[in-house]
C-alpha cells in the first residue's frame, strides 16, 4: 500500500521541500540475506556494490563485512563475498560506509588490536575500485574514545563523517549522533561535534545516513530507552532536514508505518539516485534474525491530486518555474533542491501518464475474451455471464455492457479497507435503483444505488456503533455517463459524482475485509443487484484522491 511520509517537510530555515511517498517494502531475497543477522549496509555510488555486515557461515568472526555486486542496476544482486581477513577480525566488524570514489571503507570494529575502546571506527583503503583492501587504520583518539563509537557514514564529498557514540561526554542519551569534518581529504579529522538536542534525544539515536546534497539526515532510534513521541516499533527510522548545509537540523520526522513496523527497523540508506530506501529489519517475511529490505521512494507528482500524472500537472510545474514552490520541487530525489527547474522536469517526465497510488486499474478496453486486464498490476478480472465488450462505446475508449441478470467481473483480493486511506472511481451509464457497481465478496457494497431512487450510496462504513451507510441525494441511473467515486482519507468518507463531493461524513476507522471484488454485482450476487448498463475505467487507489 502506498503511504505518504513527508508532507511539505518544514526545514530549519522555514523552506519546504518536495513531498514523497514510500511504496511496498520488499526483501532482497535469500541470495543476499541469510538465516543469521544481515544489516548495516552501504551502497556504492554506481549502485552496483552493496556492502553489509553479517554473521553468516564462512566468515572470520562474530560479524564480518561482505559485499554483493550486480552487473547493472536492473540485475539481481549476486552471491555475497567476504572482504577477507585483512578487513575482518574474529571479534566483529560492522556498519561499512564506502566512499564515493570507492577507495575508502569506513567501518566499526570491536576490540580490534590497536584500538582505544570496546568499539572504534577504522578505515581501509585501496588503490583502485577493483583492487584489494589494505590494512585498516584506526581513526585515532580525536574520533575514538574508551567508549564505543561506530556506525560511521561518510558524506558524498568525503569531508564529513557522521557516527554514533554511546555515553560520550557532551551527549544527551544512550547513543548520540556526532559529526567530524575535515577541510580536504588529505587533512586530519577535526574534533567531533554533537548534533544537539533537536536530533539527539534521551533515547538511543544511531545509524546516521546523510543524503547526497547534505540536506537530509536519516537515522534510527532505539525505543527501548526513553521514547521519542511518534514511533511505531522498538526501533524506528527517522529523518531530519535543513534548508542549507550551514543551517541547523530541524525536528526529526518519523518515516511512517509503511517502512517502520512493530519490529526492529534500522540502518536507513538512500540509493545514489534517490529512488530507493534500503534498511535492515527483523519483521515477518524475512529469512533470519535481521534481513536487508528495500522500498521505492516515489515523488508526489500528481500535483492536482486527480489520480493521474498528465499535462495538467506539467502546466502546474510551468506556472511555478524558477520559484521555490515546494509542490513542484521534486528533483533531485528525494527532497528537491529549492528551485523548480529542469531537474524537476526530468522527474516529472519519468512519471507522465502514470497513476500514483493505484493498486488496480481495469480500463475495460478489451474487444473480446473473458479476462478484464489490470493495467497496473496482476489483478486481472474474470468475466462471468455474457457481457458485451463495447470497443468504442465507453467514455474512455471501450467499455463493458452488462445485462443486469448474471453479468459481472470477479477479481481476487485487492485491498483491505481497514488498512488506510483509499479511493475508487468508476465511469457508469444506465443502471437501476438497488443495483451495485462495486462490492466485496462476503463484505459490503462499496458503490451502489439505493433501492428506491437510484441515488449513489456506499455501505462501507466505520467501526463505531452509530456507523451506517452513506447515502447521497444524487441520482446516477438517469441514462447519462457519470464518474462515481468513494474517497476515505483516514477520517472523512466522501461520495463523489462527476468531480463533485455529493455526500460526506466522519467515521471512526473503517471496517475490513480480505476477500475479492465483484464489478457489476452485489456481495452475494442477489437478484436485482446486477448492474444493467455500461461500466468503464475502474480504478482503486491506496491513497485519498481528490474528486
């Protein structure tokens, strides 16, 4: 399900950056992940190498650093390879961070000989990107203390190093995030600076990751210690942003329940192109104690919120060209750059004529056959009865003519209404009072008409005792084309006809169901519930779409 995470995020200087959402998290699979713990990752600047730590068999210690590679960004990751005994020791080596040029690898190491505490930060270097790693070097007493330092993260320009330190003098909690800087890559690292009480809390704040432009810092927080309000699990991922690299960090924002689960979610890393979030999690569906997951980062490019990215959205971007309008500042991903320009046009062009947040879309433009194809995903519908395809009879190209007796389309499970915001829209023509456009097997009618007048209504309701069907006063069975819809934004239930809200109320949650759908028939396929008329362009979204 598509869920929004940043809504006009306000930065330290008062400027707002682009909105983005997360798609569905997926596990990197059994080739990368193992039954032991796999996490603490870093992606190379070309996105072809993924470094991580794991205590899988075949290593040299409790945790070793491994690397998996792929030929191109569209290829799957290959079998991981251990970085060998020069980098890895018998005691534990974790949280690698590869430099942009691929020649430096920073990491944390536990009780490695030559260190200054239980956990220190080290760096290994090599002469070429494909060459062997040299003997790691400790970053020295400027960075490392007798306490634990780890989870280093190098900035894109190589001049800032963010890391976590526990109970270091000057901190605010169990683990705090610190940063050390250097003037050039040939200079020594300066004394570290704590990121302050806005970022660091009484809880344990760790695993920092700095975006390529230096304006967003992703990190995780261990809620086993005193809690930061707004979390979803034991360990959550957060992001703090700033208007420029010289301004302070703003109040952290939780990345939301799409990527944060009741489980342990940590180590957020953004891919170099800004379109993927990688992280570690022990959530259900994995292969071991902790696995590496990925989730797409999707820009909010449906500027007018009508469910499709088209020329209307292009015109809106043109209207704001050269300004700092946050609505259209979508590139570079994920947070834009403060100006609407060609970078934003490139991102918009990649999404033109798409349907953000759509989980199913049956355009019903077929000319024959018994399958109604879902052009968004894999939710093809099965034609039942003998409805007639009308290749040129729809409002948007073709349509499906149903006889009101036994014609309908059935699908597998698409969406549980209880899981969050959603929208559904359908073009219809004809029909009669009491007939149903869209229903859920064993559930209720999502879009239907009342039995007496043919008014649009929905039986999908909230959870309270007073919850009831929502009935509009708008007739949709008058023989004209109408686009009908139902929108649930998490609190408001709205019925729409032809782009206008015709009925609205507030509900406490939404009742759930996990069965398939009927298009053109009631939940029990009762006599009188079959639609007699045309149905076209059925869309279901996992977000609230404007009428």
